[in-house]
C-alpha cells in the first residue's frame, strides 16, 4: 500500500514546482482526506518531544546545513522534463555532500540511544502484525539481488520507495524538506531526496520479529 517507484518521486522532488502542480497536489490531498476521513490523521499518535531525540535532531540539522551550503554553490535547475538533467544535478549535489561527509559512518545520526527511542515509538504506534504486513508489502516489490543499503550512496537501482506508514510517521521527529524517512530491508532510513543519498540507516528497527513477545513456557 505504501509503495512508490523512485524515478517518479525523484522527478517530482527535484523539479521546480509550478502553481498548477501545487493546485493538483492540493486537490489530490483533499480527495484522499474526503475518502479516508479526517480520522486518518487525528487518530494517529503525534510526535512528542523527548530528550532522547535532542541529539538526533541537532545532527539532522547539521547535515541539512551541509546540504544547503553545497546546494547553494550549484547552478539552479531550470524547469525541465528531461530526467537526465535531473540526474546530473542530483549526481553533482550527492558528490559534493559525500566529499563533506567522507569520514561519517553508519550510526552518525542513529546513535544507539536514538535507535532505542525509535523502537519505542514503533512499538507504541504499530502492532507486530502491522509492522509485518507493511514490511511484506514492501518486500514484495524489492527486485531480486538488490544490493545492500549503504550510507553515503544512492538508493539501489529499482528499489521501491517504502513510505513510512502514517501511524508511525506522525509519531517520529519531523524532518526538514530535504529529507524523508523510508522503510526498506527491515530498516528505517533517512534519505536525502534532492541528492538521492542514504544519509543513515537504523537497521532492524522495522523487523517485526524483534518486537514479537516470546512465547510463554507451558
């Protein structure tokens, strides 16, 4: 249910937005709310500030400052329907960000204490069956032999865009516009949607098996 193909998402995120496109997206959102009802948002748990997220959010802000500083040095992308132009812009931005972050490793944003807090939020927002069903839906669209996720690299070719279920997304710390949460390979990752760059990976945080309660011994 929460799957998008990345090529369309990349084009939508990278291109300048026209007034007509804004209106079209607003109309679509309105139709979704009319179909699902306002309860689709209001009944979900909302993000509650917690000291365990303070360091995480400051590290996210630090990354975005690097992104914006690097992006400001690149020529602006003109309105185009040529995906090659979009990819060249993204490749240039990604290369420059990677050069600034070459010493960073997995866990730079998702420190152990942050992962523990994320797991608490997942457990409080979704049932084990919810997690399992969402992951099965995403895994169904993963191409055979897809290369492993790696930070400071683009998403694997043909990787599905595993959207975070709304019940969970509402409860997670909000991200700046440049970044999005994704669910893939039983992990929650932060993806730079303007540079097609995996910023960090919280491995196993979306693994239903790690949330299942052990069976009691008879």
